[in-house]
């Protein structure tokens, strides 16, 4: 598996498996198990997804050695703050049946993120987390965290796909040694992505699917991707992207698809911020 090196030297697989919106615990466990059996070694979950227990069961069932798997989970807004972040971390660890995390992210840039980050820095120094980072942080929020703390986030997981390419933001992150990771690599099906003429023509040229082209485009930009599927054949298909390469011409054609706007979740919208900040889950 191809990897990227984080700012603290930790190696992270460039392709992983995400479990957002896999609500059924049995389906989630089976999907993660199938992904691990296929060769995925990065699994991405979150407390608010309410499927950490299923992920933990799949990891144990797979028999894959713990040190070979890179596990990410995330701290939700309701648990922001120093004390509550530490408690939430331990809860996630227990649900996952693990004794350390590879990557722990602040899920949203709302609430007491500075208190949360202070707690995460301590957990990192104690060796309970191999790397700490953030998710959905715009550049100003990212810089605010960087200048007020000792540890620079290793990762920023943001909406990134062919229609929201994050070119300028990716450069900002690179300039500050923060690795960009894509959530929503298939744009959650928006803009009729799987029937896009540009992507279909490139896919036909390489005898690949549109999904494989969309993922290959990300990893050729050095962006970590975590596609989700509950279908075994698609889990396998999404993994098979390392035996072809997009040409410079292909990359340039895909660049023309950029809308430079969020299609899934705009954090510039106050209504979205309010909605997310009120969203809770049960431990």
C-alpha cells in the first residue's frame, strides 16, 4: 500500500475505507471486514457515526495484526473541551477495543477546539495517539490552531472531489505541513458524477470505472482518500487503483470540472453551523 508521511514521521496509507452513514452495525462490521480482507489498512470512523463498536469487532474478527492497521476516529462537537475530549477519547477507544489510536481528529471547528486540542496534545505525548489532526477546518481556523499550540495538526480532512478540488487550500496546508485528506471522494453522487462525460471518457481509455478514476486523481495529487461502500464488489473495485496512472492531459481535463465551491457541506453557511452544533449522539 502506498503511504504518505505525516509531519511527525508517521506513515499513513493513502487509500482507506470510510464508514460514514453505514448505520446498520452488522452491515458496517461486514463492510469493514471485507475491506480489511481485500487489503485496506486505513479505516476511518467517528464517534458521531455511532458505529465504532462495529468497526472494533471487524478489526478483531479480521485477524490482521493491530500494528498493520491505521485507525482514525473523531471527536464530535458535543465533547469539545479539555476534560470532555479526554473522556470522549477513552469512550471511543473502548468501543473500538483498542489501546491506542493512529489518528484522532477534531471533527468540526466549533465549540472549545482549543481545549480539545490541549487534551489531544497530552494524549499524543502519552503515546495513546500516534498523530492528531482536524477535519473541516477552513484555513483561518487551521491557522488559529497552529499559532496557539505547540503541535501542528498532522491532517485536515475536508470535502475534496473532482467538483470541489481544494487547490488553493491544499497548497495552504502543504505550506504549513498539514496533510490533506478527502472525505466525500465521489461527491456523494452529486452533479451526476458517475455519468460525467469527461470522467467516462478517461475511464474508458484506461479500462477503469469512473469511481476508480476519481480516486486515482486524488492519490496522484497526494491526497488521502477514504471511499465508502457496503457492496463487496465495489469495495474491491475502489481498492484496485494502483495498476494505472492518469496522464497529465487526463489531470488537466479533470481540473476543468472544479466548481471551487462546496457541494455537500458549506461551513460558510451559519445555518449549517447551527445545525451541526446542535447535533448530538448517545455514548
